[in-house]
């Protein structure tokens, strides 16, 4: 039995050294949660109906493009966003069979009616497809926001869905809340649209915007005075290219004026479309539009190959960097509305940390004093096991990159009590065996053997409860569950394995007739 000490003691030392190495320095290795270091708490609502509308408009554009490729004469393809329908107006009823054949590629658009003259076909989006689009909007929004926050550089953020259309975002340690809101809440739909060169924007505004056109504005802010001027542009409604084909976006600086701009790169399909658009529209203006705001509208001087372009707009370096982050992360499938915005001050976190650490220290000291008085020298073994338990817990939290929250501190305090509880079970069993007349060696062996099953049963039931809390709980509850799970595993190791090794080590050196317990 005592030959096992040859591998047990080196293993224990290796675990201790590893835990200390992982957790040192503690303040740099363990991130603090929102409730301890302050930050932002946001609840966002995804406007899923906008995702359905955008999807319907894209379907109408795709259908129109496919009909044109089939050389079918069509008067108009329009989307009714309120009724969720797409209407096809033909020039001749002879084209109806071909038109319906094209629509077979859109099984989620069901034909509802045909006009009396047979020239107009109405197709309605199915409820099942609408629900699917709404669910995807929330899921895609969740991933997009997570990508933006990851690139923003926030340590240990909490981003998760709440209900059917809400997203919870917690950003610990954020210093600039407004910048974070702008980064998270921007839809960031990038579009390239041709400027209507045949009409004056002023005439269009006064006399009525022509069909197929729209008026969008460019915001020009004076950095010194803060005044914002708007410049109107008359653009073709049709989007020739979107940001969905982007593969990269990075900040660069103009060589002449050293002003930042965002250089963007398209994938293969985007590069082909961009090259075709620039080839067919030389000497015309191409507007770069982000969330219905014109950033620039340069003149196409020549065909542009290679799939590269740039966005200028009198940015500050920070604005350009944030725009690059947004473009790399992708556009939100639907706009989001901030339902709740709370900022937690760092003073609350500092106060919570101090009180939490004080409770651990005072509680641990009282437990240690009691256990030494009640179990004498054997109590010192339990005290060492308890101290080691906290070291292992800190190392594990650092290794898994877990955030320490106020409920997490509560989990550590609970772990302290549970770790001592296991030693109490063992010690009481040893006392009982010694009272029955067994020798010290036999009493230790029987005490650990008989208490082991009880310790395992008690810890497994608590561990299962902690796993359930982690699986179904939200941020603070997860923090409590993580520390509790790690603490249970550590207490099993220290109370059973380490304590037994210490007793066996003393028993192997000399014969002990009486035990201080």
C-alpha cells in the first residue's frame, strides 16, 4: 500500500505546481464578470419582420433577374411587404407558362390569384418560410454580434438569446458605452448603387422621385464645429452589389493626406460582379451606401479588376476601425432595437470583490480554527486539504478562462464548506473504528474505505444539480455552477486522495499507537 506513495506524492506536487503556475498572477489570469468590474448590460430586440421584408425584396430582385435571363418580357416585378406577396405583371399571357416554370424554383412562394386579364400573377410567402426567416434572423444576429464583440476586444462577454427575438449582451469592463452601442446596433448593410446621372436630384425631390430611383443622403460632419450637413444623391434603387460578398476589410491611410479609409476585398463572385459593373459604367458615379447612408460616390474612371475597393468618408481612425470590424463581422439580417441599457459602475464591483474576499477569508479562518480544535492534529491535514482545494479551484478557473462573478464567489464559499464536510465524514469514521478497538492503521484504512461511498454519493448529486444549473441558467447562475462543479471535483481530490496520502506518509515512517483525532 505504502509503495503507492512513490507516485502519489509526485502527482500531488505536480498538480499543486501546475495550479499555481496557471493562476499566477491571479488578477491577470481570471477575468472578472460584469457584476465585479462594471460594464454594460444590453437587451436587444431583433426586428424579425424587417428580415422577412428584406428577404421578400431580394426574392423579387432574383425573380426579375432570372426572368430577364430567360428573355421573358415582363412589365413589372414588385413586392408587397404588408401582404408578403410578389406580383408579376406580364406583357403577354403567352409568357405565363414560362413565368410559372421560373416560379417553380421558389416553392415557398405559393400562387394565390391571377388577375382577370391574366397578365398579373400573385405569389404569397408561406407562413412556414416566414417563421424560418424570423428564427434565422435571431440566430444570425446572435453570431454577428458575437463576431463584432470578439473583434472589439471585450474580455469574457456574455451574448445569448432570450425568448424568441431578444438577445442579451453583457460587456464587462467597457470604457466607452456609446461606441459599443454603435458597434453592436448598426445593421451594416453595405450596398453599391449607381447614381442616376440623367436627372437632377433637386428636380426629383421637388417634382417627384422617378420610379426605380430613390434619394439618399451623405452626412458631412465638420470635426471642429460638430455641424452636420447633408448632401442628397439620386440613386438607382437596384443594388448592383452587396456586402455579402466581402471577404475582408481593413483600415489604411491615404498617402497624400494621411486620412484613414477602409479597404475592402470581395470574394470571387463579388470581384466578377464588381469588375462587370465598373466595365459597363465607366465615367459614371457608383455610390457606396451603408444602412441607407451614402459614404462616397466616386466616378468610375476605368474597369476595376482584382476585387478591391475602398470606402472613404472623412473618418477618424477609431471610426474607420469600427467600420472595418462591422464589415468583417457581416451585416445584421435585421435591425435591432435596444430595450434595456444599464451601465454598472466599477465602484459596485470593487465593493463586491472586497466583501466577497473578506467573506471567504473570515469564513475559511473560522472553519479552520474549528476543525483544528475539534480534530486536533488531524484537523491540520483537513486545513491543508482545504487550502489546496482553493489553489486548485483558482488554477482551474484560469485554465478554462472562466469569469469570476459574485455568484461564483458564493460557489467558492460553498465549496469550502463541502471540502471540509468530506474530511469530517472520514474523520468520524476513523474515530468510530478506533473506538471499536482497531489499530490506527486499520482505523485509517477502514475510515477512508467506508466514508468513500458516502462522499461520492453526496458529491455526485450536487454535481448533477450544478450541471443542470450550468446548462439552463444564464450568466450569473452559470458562474455559480462553474465554480461549484470545479470545487466539487477539487474537494474529491483533496479530501480523499491528498488526505489519504498524507496519513499514509506518516504511517509509513513509524508505527503510531495513538492518533490525534
